[in-house]
C-alpha cells in the first residue's frame, strides 16, 4: 500500500482559502445586505446573524480564515431564507453539521456538535420563532444526528486501529492549522515501539557516508525528518546521509529521539574505531530493472540502486537484514518518481544481488573528491539550497554523485543532470535523501519532487568542479553502529489501512449529516402544516 500516494489523495482535497482581506470583504458585504433585508424582516433578522457571527468567532478565533469562509458560505444561505420567512429561525440549524466538522479540530467529539447546536439555537431565538416546540425539536434532532455520525466514524477507526479515528486525525489537523507539531509527536511516541536499529558509516578519507536504518519522516520537523541535517550539524564534517531500504515504519517517534540518535552516531564516528578496508574497484551492473553502481571493498560494498523508467521510492525494509549478513548495503537513490510500484519481483532481484559474491581481479587505488555549494534561486521541490557533489575514481571508472535535498525527483531532473556531465564522467547519479522536511508543511501539494530546474545546473557544476579539484587518494574504513530507539513501526501500516477504510467511508457519507437538516426542515414544515390543517 503506497502511504504517500494515499495521503496525497486526501491532502489534495483540502481547500486553499482566499486571503483574510478578501474573505472579510465577502462577509462584510453579506452583513450589509442582511442589514438592508432587516428593514423588511425586522431587527431580529440582523440581530440573529450578528450574534451567530460573534459566537462563532469566539469558538474559532484561532482560525480566522476558516471562520470567515464558513460565515461567508452561511451568509448566502441566510440571505436566501430572508425570502422564506417561515424558515429564517431554522436557518442556523442548516449549518450545524458543517460547523461541527470545522470545530472537531479544536473541540471534543461531544463538545463540537453541542457547541455548534447551541450557537445556532441562541442565534435562531433572536429571530423570534413562531413555533418554539418545532424550533427546539429541529435543532436537537440535527445536533444529535451530527454527534451520532461522529460516533460512527470513530468506531470505524477503532475497528481497524484500536483507536478512535479522530484521536489519530486530530493531532495532525492541529499541527497543520497551528504548527503544533508537539501534539503529533506526543501521539507518535504513545504508539511507537522500541527497536534496535543499525547505522552504517563508511569513511573515505575526509568524507563520511552514513546509511541509517531510519526513514526520514514523517514530515516537516516531525519525527526523523531532520535526521540528515542533525547528523551533519553534530558531525560538523564532510558528510553525506543516504537513504537506505525501508519506509515510514522506520520513522522515529519524535525530533527529540532523532536528535538523540544523531548525537550517538556522531560520537561513535568521532571515536575513530574503523574497520579498515581494501578497495577493489567500482562496478557497474544491472539486476533485472535496476541499474546499480557499486563501490566494492574486500569485505564490504556500497551499492547505489536506480530503476530507470520505472522510478524508485522506499525499497523494502527486509533488505536490511540481508545487508547486515552479507555486508553488501544498498542506497535507495530516490531519484525518479514512481511510475510503477516496487514489486515482489524487484525485491527478489535486489535480494539476489545482495547475496552474490564479488569477484574483483585486483586491488585498486580509490580517489575521492567532495564539493559543496548553494543554489542561487529556489527550485521547486528542493528543501534546502545546499548541493553536494561526490566524485569517485578507481583509475578506470569515474563516477559523479550529485546530492540534492529533495523528496525524490522528476525523471527529467535526473536527465538534466546526466546530460550536463555525461562527457566528463562514466556515470552520473542524482541522489535525494527522500527529504520530508519540506513536505506537508503548508496547504497545497503534499509531496513535490525536485522539478527540472536550470538553476540547479550551475551550482551542480561548481560543486563538481570543487570535488574534482580535491580528488585525492584515500584510505577507507567502515563501522556498523547499533542504537536503541523508538520508531512508529508496524502501526504505520495499521494507520494507513485505517485511513484508507475510514477515509473511503467518510468521503462516501460525509454529505448525509450535511443533507439531514434540509430533510428535517422539509419534514418539520410539512408536519407543522398538516397539524394546522
């Protein structure tokens, strides 16, 4: 199940609201028109609207845009009911379900429908309803129905995850609305599990390559999204953190946990207890649909995996167990957005590759160069303006790795980089660390891969030139660091399954509570008419 594709599907349904100024003008115009209507319908008409706006402002004052948007939509309904005097007092009840949905971010499952119902009733009373019994029955029926629907949605989630739906969703919605990531992390720490994780460090002269059994998510500053940055800051050295096999089940529970691991890893690397390696050469190979570039040593290999034409994104986490047994480790280059999901066929191909024995004819001299520069202008999908270049040379083959902080890349972005350098290098590889630090942080597209960007070429050229000018013969060594930490684990799969099932149910049924007041209105008016008749 593609968690990011599923999450993107629901995230795309969020609406980007106009500016506060535009919404204020909209609501102000409706208040003005309602004031004019009150000259014909009585002072209660405008009084009811003003009180409704005021009370909802108190309830939603933390989300001014949302408040103004909802009042703007309600204003249209309220103006229409001014031509239907019999239902003016009931019109506030028509909006109870929608206001309940909006309030669920800030208030509890019972408080939200109770608050929206109470605000509607108080406002409606100011319009002086002619049938108080009908008025009270209508509002209570709509409020109770809204609450029952919330109970139903919660139970759907609890059946799948063991946790009511809104207890999972609410922290994420609050984080999105108020940038309160601590609520999300508090929830993630409650559901996380203790794991033993491994971090591979490969020292190539002054350059340190880190490949952790950690996924860089969930998003923004939540979880281990900042892990590559934290390691770089703690090491304060020439370091590159690559993305290994595994997906969001390897997200750490909080940024605090991520920083703790980054510090532990950095301390071990600074200790200098390296296992010395003899270099055997650079190898180019193909394994089914994968193109693999390998840095081969006598008892260790680092393999950069690409899947041209099909895309590559979050290789199966089981590959780690094989790598730890064979000392053949795979880097998920994460450099081409998926066109076809990673399948069992692909997993089998990589497992076969990681279990094969390297037969290299002789030892070679390894030369390594590192360069780093910055983007001059923003490129869409790039999370950080830092661009890195790593040049690897074994005397026969020369490889350039361009490292960009992004969450994957468009296929054309990789082609742009390859075209730029293909005449100077035997292989050119674009690599991203699946950077989630700039994903899900604002309304819009949830995940944007690095788009083709001419502004990326000049910094890449400068970084590559710098790396070539610093090309030096180096000694190599590696270490495997074991850490104990807290990760989301298998619960992420349960969450995604819950999102799929409950999300599908909610998308099919959310309109029922919204339509219910209108059905009740028709039934109430018909009943009142028949009783009088």
